C-alpha cells in the first residue's frame, strides 16, 4: 500500500509564507467593499496600536533609531529593496520595491484600493504619542514604490 | 507594509474587529469569502490530483509556515491526515502576550477548508479540542 509520510519540526524551516500578503490584501479589499474605506483605516489603527505598541514604546525611549532597526530588519526578511537616510530628528525611507505588492501580482491578484493604508495608517498609528510625525510621499499603487518621511514634530524642536 | 510574518496577528485582530463591529456572522461571511478567493491553489490541486492534491498543497504551506507536524497520505484508502503538534499560527498568538487572540481563531481552519473540500466529494474532519495548546488534527477522506 502506497503511503507517504512527512514529519517536520519548526526548526527544520524558516518561517516565511509570502502568500499571507495575498490573504491580507483580500481582507483589506473585503473590508473596503463591504464596510467602506473608513473601516479599513479603523481596523488598521486598532491593529497597529495594539500589536506595534512595543515598537511605539521603543521609539519613545530610543527615538527614530528603533524604527530604523525595525524597518531594516523587516525589509531584509522580506527581500525588499530600500534606502534609508537617517539622522536623529528625521529619517527618509525610499521603498524601491514592495515585496507585498510584488507577491500579490505574482499570484495574479490586484492590490486593494486601500492597500497603501497598510503603510500609511500603520506608521501614523505607530508614531502616535511619540515626538515624531509620518508622511508618505509619491506612492505608486502599481509597484508600492514610495518615499516615507519620519521627522520630529515642530512642537518638540528646540 | 505589514510583514507576512506579522500576518497571523493582523488576521486574528481582523476577526476581532469584524466580530466587535458587525457580529459573528460577519466573521463567518468573511471566512467564506476568503476561502473562495484565497484557497484557489488547493481547489485546483485537488480537482486535478484528487486526495494527492491535499498532500501537494500542505507540503508547501506547512513548510513555509515552519510548522511542527506529521502529514500522512494513504492513496489507496484515499485518506490524508495532518497531525499538528504545534501550530505556528496559534503558537504565535499564544506567545504574543500583549495581544488577546480572537476567541474562535482556530475555527477558520474548519470553515475555509471544508468549503473547498466537501463540494469536491471529500469528507473533512477537524479536531480542535486541543487548540488551546496549538494542537489539532485534520482527516480528509474521499466519500
């Protein structure tokens, strides 16, 4: 009798399942179509304020260096291509290639209309309550290429 | 961009958001929608290869998810079984102490896969009685 058996332990593989980008894209698209763009933003605010709270706290204590480290690790893990220009009070991040959008398209999907909110709303929320503000410039919906700026708010400048 | 390695947390929070705002039915409606849109590879493989399609599908996903599992295919019995010793998704949720997982998180595995497999002539059973320890068991048989 033909029998196939596969036994794997967690340490046998690296945790990296890029198709989760497609699943999140479907979720964002579903939320927007059924409950509107405001629901997408509210969901992402709720998620980011709870899940990324430790990152927000690190930014409060260490400044933008904590965010720089987070972004470098994130895009390295995802095989993304970014350039970072960093100073203590300001950081710009050029995302040349968005791994999520590349994967969604590779699988034959189209990024949801509000997909950019997974960057815009998420980083706005992460920085809430810190000395810094965030802006996303030149976002290209087709590739996810974007320029992100993080800078100290004027109120906090001395 | 939310990293695909953070997806499970985003997913669980998504279920919570839908449930809190629009009720349990909204969560089930979403799972049905996700099954139709997202599990297209599983449907194609099972349509083409029968029970072996299950083996092919989960060989890829469970390895990419670095799961701790045993998978078994007995083609002559048309039976496929996954014993999940430690689910990578649930264990991530349990490990992330600052986030409370969606109370019925594991149920999505019942709804999503059943919706694909039953119309293709398979019986799908899932034992979630130990899901609080990130363990479960799935058995798929051709009817």
